[in-house]
């Protein structure tokens, strides 16, 4: 899951190990990565650009300017580098390694490397004596000291006929190394996150209920992003007809506010972070009719009683090390009411949003203001809820790291 959806720039330099590049591409594509490839001119002598283009369903870049097809223009190494979520340079020849360490950029691959802001992984591949040369060791150490990730070479038969270190790591091992590295870097790794989401329904009779228009989209987006960031996620979801993807999380489906409270209360003591995004009913019928209430000419009156306040109840039970994040959907005086809710519910953050044409229930977009315990505010303009979830977790993690 950690590689799913990642945009990977695979850079291949001139080494006989370049013949393994198609297999590496296939493995990355199977992990649901979007892959683009850049080759040095000498790498194109070892592996066909057409093969790599076919496997990635994208053009393979070799030079800054395509002289055979001038209409295609020049290959923008900056755009290429900024596009990538991560860059894998495999194989890295001794020559390319030396140029990377010294900051040279006399080809498209090196220019993309020098422009990269994403994590960069490099897999050296060279003959035994070249690999053991002090200059090679110094170049590798220099790159590691700059924050680049070296995928160690393996031992085995080399192109020269020698046997020893210098062989590029096998494609399966490269993918496994990158996956483990990304897992180790996940900011929520080892954390348990509880998220409640969606509406609740309070039964009037066997066929009617009191409810609301909540879809659970925002809560599901937050749960999905927490799982992507390495957390063990428990999603407690009210009734929604949306076919969500529950990969990477444990889901408990509930109907009523009481059921949601009981499910949350069972998980909350073990949660490091708890997100209360569900739109729970504040009231329920004092009496539930066992049979369908028949329509009559007389007015129907339904007595209501308060439901349990899940956020307030659990918020006041939280331990000092737990973080509680609540949501407040308002129609007027939003910041004022949300700030009051922040304190009365004993939350660490309140995410305030206003019901509108493109915000609130059932929409794919939202616009929110996050209010912290010290009443500082951070505004996030209208955006897709899936993207907003990324922004929110990034904000929470940064805020907690500096508090």
C-alpha cells in the first residue's frame, strides 16, 4: 500500500545491469505506481527505450532535445523532477555515481537528479574492483550524507567474470528496500488512529428514522490518509450507501448514536489520536414504535430525548498523551461556536466547516478552519476532501511536533 499511487521517476544509467530495468518497471507498475523513465544515451545501448515506453505507457526521455522529432520540443528536467514522488536511479554506474557526488549535470538524468526535491534512491552497479575503490566508497558516503538513499549492491557473478560485490540489487530487492524505507519514514507509524464518520439514524419505528445528509466522505478520506501515513486505523462508520475502499483499516459499521458511542468507547482507550468527524444525531425519539406508525389526520408528535455526546464524553476521558480532533459543522457564527465546542468537549483541535453549496454534507469538496487548543487558526480553502485530508494530517503532525 505504501507505493500505491506513487509517481516514480526511474533513471537508468549506462551499465549492463540496465537490462533489469524492464523487470523493475513491471514490479513498480504492479504496485500501482505511475512510472516514467529517463535514460542516459549509453543506457539506451543496453535496454530498448521502446520496451520501457511500452511497459510504462509513457515516452522515455533520453536527451534534452529530440533531434529526430523537433516538434516534440525539449525534455524539461525540472518538470520531470517536480512531478515525481520519488526517484530511483538503477543502475548507477561508477561514472554516473561520480558525477552525482560532484554535482555535474551534463545529461538529462543528472539534470533531473540535481532538480529533484523528492526522496532519491540509487542502486550502484559496477565491477568488483571499481566497487571497492576508495573513490567509490567516498562518493556513496557523500551522497548518503546529503540525504540520498543507497540501495546496497549485492554479491554474485559480475559481467567481467569475477564473483563478488558490485552487482546491482535485484529488482525485487530494490522495490522491497524502497517500500521499507517509506514505511520507516511514515509519521504515523506505530500509532493507533480512531475515526468516526458518516451519519447516525435514530429509529422512530421499523421503517422511519431521524437522520441527516452526512456521507462519511471526509471521515473516510481522513482514515485513508492516516493508513497511508502508517497508522493502525479503526473506522467507525454510520450508514452510508457509498462503496468506500476500506484498504488498510478495520471498519465497524453502526446505525444509531448509541451504537457509535459504544464502538468508539471500546477503541478509544488504545487510540493515540481520535478523529470525531461523524455527524451524530443530537436527539432520538424517546419512544421507538414497534410497528409502523400509520398516517392519520391528526398531527403526529414525537417526543425527543438527548443522545450521548460522544465527543464530550470521550474527550473528558482522554489521557494526557492522547490527541482528540473534533469537527463542527455550522450555519452561522461558525468560528465562535466551534471555539466554544473546542473547550467544552476538551478537544485538542476543532475542524470548523460551514454548510454551503460546495461544503459540508455529501459534497466531494470542503473548506475548513482548524482551531487549536490555544485558539490559533489555520484556514484551508475549498479543495477535494481527499486532498484536504492530506493537508489536515500534515497540519496536525506539524503542530504536534512543535508543541
